[in-house]
């Protein structure tokens, strides 16, 4: 089933929902409508029990997302820009999304596009893709979390170089610095992504949610607090029927059937 919005397509493939940013003629640049639609869709999918995993990608074979729609910058004031970033933030919507979310990067992944990928949990990329934070070339800096999430993911030296030079790096380089999880030939991108998405979608939705929360705590707290949160989240799993089913299935040497309860 494919649902259509003005700038986005949403397709259900079993328990995986694929969100496609659909402005290929503008290299899938994020305008206000795209951001608002994507945030609305994520909000709906967050409470849809038939969906366990979300994949985000870009339409066409050129771009994942070529960044914020630069044309919208022209007339924007500091006040309106702040409102867009704080109140209609797609990056926050992705960051707070409670289910696993995978970026399937099929081409240019620049500026806000790279920040969308960085806000996702896993990044899988075609060998034709390229990555960068070129905002510095426009006289601005990353504003969708790039300076923070890129730094946490690849370290200060690499992040600093990308953000200060605006240099675009290729997919193999992105892999070497730890920016992406997998690089595959373009014709295998979808297969590889769906393979990983489906593997995750088989797990207990409750355990996925708690596992994601636990991992996210790691970069947002100190070790003692993180370890404490992990114990609480681990213990919380013991209140689920899925934990009973997982343990029982192991002991009975069969595949578990998780129900998300
Ligand atoms: N915002 C608005 N429009 C964009 C855009 C963006 N971020 N990226 C691409 N486009 C538009 C172009 O203006 C062009 O529109 P037009 O056909 O009406 O002139 C169309 O998309 C195709 O772009 P084009 O540059 O011709 O395609 P390309 O394949 O040769 O190059 C890019 C693609 C992504 C390398 C190049 O468009 C680019 O550098 N984009 C800006 C990237 C950027 O700085 N992002 C950070 C923004 S903060």
C-alpha cells in the first residue's frame, strides 16, 4: 500500500514502512512542506502497531536529500528560521521516533540531508552516494544537529574537517570514518536495506524500543547514569509477554513469535 503526500511517498512492506522524500527535480531538498509532512508521517507511524521499522530514502537515483531548500533561505529572518528549526524540526521528529529508523542513502546526502541520515539509527548507502556538510559555503553552519551528531559519530577531528571545509566525501570514505554502517553497489541498496530492516522487524517491538532508548542514553549521559538507565530498561523487559515468549521459545528450540505485549 502506498500513501501519497505532496512531497513524500509512504509505502508499507510488511512491518516496514518506507518513507521516500519525493522532490527529485530539486534533489529532494527539504522545504517547509517536506519537513512538515515527514514529521506528521513519523508521528502517525510512531503509534501504528503494524509498523516495527521505518526506512527513509530519496526519490530518483541522484539524491538522498541535497539539504535544506536553499531558495527558502533567501527571505527568512533569524526569527522565522529559529521557529522552523525549533518548532517544525524533522531532525527532532526522527531523533524522538521510538522505533528503529534506517537511512537508505542513494545519492547526494548533503547538509540537512546528512543531518537526517545522522539522526537515523543506521545508515546504509550505495557506493554512488556522497556526504557532506557544505553549509559553510553559504556563510552558515549546520543547524539540524550536524555539529553535534557528526562529532559524536566520527570524532571531533573528522567532523571539524568536514564542517570547516564543506568538503564532500564519497561513500567508501564515509564508511572508513564510521559515518555509515554499510556501502553496497547501487543495485543492491534496496535489498541490503530491506534485509536489515526485516531482520530487525522480526524482534519484539517492546525490546526494540527499550534497546534503542538504552543506546541513545550512551551519548547523552555519563557512564554511571547510562549504566543505571540500562539496568532499569533491562528490568522493564521482564514485564513483557515477549520476554516470556523469547525465553520459552529458546528453551523449546523454536523461533519466537513476538506480539509486542
Ligand atoms: N536547495 C534548493 N534547491 C536545490 C538544492 C537545495 N539544497 N539542491 C539542488 N537544488 C536544485 C537546483 O537548484 C536545481 O534546480 P533548477 O533545476 O530549478 O535549477 C535542481 O535542484 C538540480 O540541481 P543541480 O545543481 O542542477 O543538480 P546536480 O545533480 O548537478 O548537483 C548538487 C546536485 C546536490 C551537488 C547541487 O545541486 C548542490 O550543490 N546543491 C546544494 C547542496 C547544499 O549546499 N546543501 C546544503 C544546504 S544548507
